[in-house]
C-alpha cells in the first residue's frame, strides 16, 4: 500500500536505524520540520545524485529539537525508520513549500547468518585498524549491516545499492565482498604512506653477510 510523505532530498544515503543530525535553514524545510514536530509526522530523505532525485530513500523521524535560532533555523536529531521506493513525485505539495510523493516501504528481512556477520565485523575491524580509527568506532556494539555501512568507505552509488537490498544476508555478502577487495588496496596505501614518512630519516639497516 502506498503512503504519501513529504520529501527532504539530500546528497547522501540515510540508512534505517541511522541517527542523522540536520541543520534546517531553507523556508520549505523549516515548514516541513515544524509540521513534523507539531503533528508527529515523518518525512523521507530521497537520494539526490547527479542533479536528479533517485528512486529510493529512507523514512525519517525527528527525535529531538536541539536548538531554534532567532531566524527560525533549527537543529534537529533524526533517526532512519525504513527504506522506501518512490512511485510519484510532486516538486511542491499543494499548499506547501516542500516536495512530497507516494512511496511503498521495503520489507527488511533480518535473515543474516551469524558466521557471516562475525566475518563482516572482523573485516571492518581490520579496516578501521589500518586507518587508525579504533578509538572513534566501536564495531563490537554494532548488530547489523546498516550500522556498519557508513564505516567502510563505500561510494554513494554502493551505499545506494545497499539501501535497496531487502535481506540482511544479501547486504552482508555485498559488504564482505567489498572489504575483501578493498583491504589489500588500503594496506598497500598505508605501507606507502609509512615509506614516505620514513624518507629522509636515519635508518638502521642490518649488514648483509655474503
């Protein structure tokens, strides 16, 4: 069954379960945000890429109004609820300043295999260790693929592919394949950076015995 929701297009992929902080300053989105706060409505973040609105996005809920400015601008905390596919798009909803459209929500089957998730978690740990981000990212508290998706260096196109997948097992397989290809490249880059840092420094070299 289709639902009509207001749209807040952004040049990013928001995932279900993700917490996203937004600064609201455009008049149309100030109106949208105020209605969501007053009426308990949700809104959608369709992905905006290469000057067009793509077909998929995520339904969002405002969880907290953090700050209101004298200009009417606002800082809000939001959380992603569920992914959707767009079936119609109105650039300006009748009587409103913002866009909206009809969407259908994607089913999310949590059919992941424990062993695959442990493999995924191990690979993500290897990645953040290589780039020295261990103190900022606690992978052990993450329980599903969407929580890790922004921590892997995926392109926007890859994140968009991930958003459309309706099975946890499919997302896990996609992410594992990406990391298994990416980790050797990252490792080579980090080794190259270390060689560059060492250039010009005194080196202790073991003598060679002939």
